[in-house]
């Protein structure tokens, strides 16, 4: 939720959040709740800003899928988040570390004058922006992307529009 002052009083407003997830590489659920399996082992855009509205934040979340011995069963090998002119790459099995603009760094990290926060939450990396994009990845096979309701219908990629 978001808190604002209304007529001199603090008021909390419930924010709508849309969630997309990928498990293991082949299983996906879109922002609008549709589930599908996709067996590709390349690089794919999960979600990014689409359209020409200059007020939209510019970001992308891209995954690279590999395979674990069985070429028919992909898994998430790398998650890359680009936002605020920063590239954050999270490589499978590099627990507690991220690569910021190709420099391996230990968590937690604050970037872009505090608008981009990277921290470990339990077994997950949490990437959080000032406009409420949230990416959670467990350095293995679970990935969750959350966007604010204001971006609904304004993004594209495997997570849907």
C-alpha cells in the first residue's frame, strides 16, 4: 500500500500489483493469470515497457534459459534487469552475488540514488525500484516479477500484456 496525506490526515491506499512467475524454466504464469509451458533454451524477454508514453518508466526483465542435462527441460540460467541505465545480471548458483554493469558485487546494494535496491530476502534476491517493479529470484529455478497496476496493459513479453 501507499500512504498519502489527504486533508491533513494520513491515508493508506491499497496498490494493485500484477504478478508473473516462472518455475524451472518451462512453466510460466502471466500477469493476467494465464499459465503455459515453454521449452525454449535461448534468451527471452519476460517483461518490458512497451509503447511510446514518455511518462512510463523504462525497464526490461530478460531471462536466459539453459538445460540441466536433458535438452528438453530448460531451467533459468540468468536473469537480467535493466532499469535506470543500470544492468543487473543474476547468474544461477551465484548465491548472494549479482553482476552490476558486469562487476560482480555482494548484496545488499543501493543504486541510482536509492531508486534501485538489491537485497537478499531469505533464499531470494529482491530487486526493487522506486516505481514498484519487484523481481525475486532464488538463484535456481523460481522467478517472480511484480509490477504496479498502473503498468497493466503497458508492458509486453512472455509475462503478457
